[in-house]
C-alpha cells in the first residue's frame, strides 16, 4: 500500500510548475500588458481607416472609369468607320476618322432637314417598314430617338407622367404619348395614353389614364429617360408637380361600343 501511494504522488514543485505553464487556465495565465492592448486598438483603427478610404476611392473612381471606358470605346467604334479609308491613303492620324464621322452625321442632319433629304428618308423608311423583322427593331429605335429629338413632333414623348400603378399607394414613371377623348352618355372623358417602360425603354405597357389622375412632375423628357435607363439611380431628391400645359393636342374620338 505504501508503494502504491508513493507511485501516484506528485512532487509539490512539479505541480506548481505545471500549473504555471498551463495556458488554458485563465486564473493563472499572465495578464496582458497595457502596451499590447494599445497596439491592438491602434491596428484596428488603422485598418478601419484604410478600408474606409479605399472604398471611398473605389466609389469615386468607378464612375470615372466607366465613363472613360465607354467614351474610349465609342471613339474607337466611330473612328473605325472612316479610319480604314485614311489607312489606304497612307494617312495614319488617330481621331481623324472620329472627326470625319461627326462631320458626316452633321451633314446628314442638314440633308434630312431639307425637302429633298426628307423625301429620300421617307422612301428609305417605307422600304424598312416592309421588312418582317427589321421593322420592329426600327420602330423601337425610332421611338427612343424621337423621344430625345430636339424637334419634338407628334410621335415623340410629350411629357413625363407619374401614375398610380400597379396598386394603390404605388407609383410608376411613364411618358404621355397622346391624348384621346372617350365619349360617354353623360359626359366625355379625357384620357392620356401613358407608356410605362418595363424593360429599360424599348419595351413597356400602354395605359389609358384619366388626365385628372396623372401627376405631371417638373422633369424633362431627357431626365425621365435617364431615370428609367439608370434604374432610378438618377432620381432627384425632390419632385414637385407642375401646372398642366394648356397647349392644344391632337384628340381622337373613341365611339362607344354597344
């Protein structure tokens, strides 16, 4: 019995050393120094500051990079129309094809504005509208170009509109394209044809909304297009309705059926 007790006993000195070297015992572990805690706090503050400033730089440079990339791609794309012609002539000047393209577009605008140019354009448009698939692409593209055209004609978007859609309390952006009169027994009702884009700008739904239920904001056609194309990211912080324009619009009478 005495031998078994001696074999299981541990010296006092070894037990004290084991308890001191045990890192898992929080009561006996050495306390952290104040310098270590200060160093960790400084590192955390510095890391947070560097991360915040880096994200700020990304936010500032992202729109600049996108704008530069799109502009550079557009210059190269437009320059590619006439630069091969100059290359064959032995003239290798970057940007000369781009300037020539701009001058060409300007001359086309001058030509189409004349009587002869309008006639040639009308004939070409007549042939395009007879093509099965091309006419749909052309019609959608023409609607977008007519909306931002400086010569606002009857086929362009007339005003930016806000209508209650699809539920009460929700609103949707749209464009007023025309005005019609719905004939009733008691009184006529003025309706506005509102085009509400559902896929950027070239696909959407058409709603006939009472002119009294339409909110006309203080936004131009181009501002409305920018809001829709950007997904609402260019939305102004304050939108106020404007007084209704009393200019005469073309009206189409709809006879009541039945």
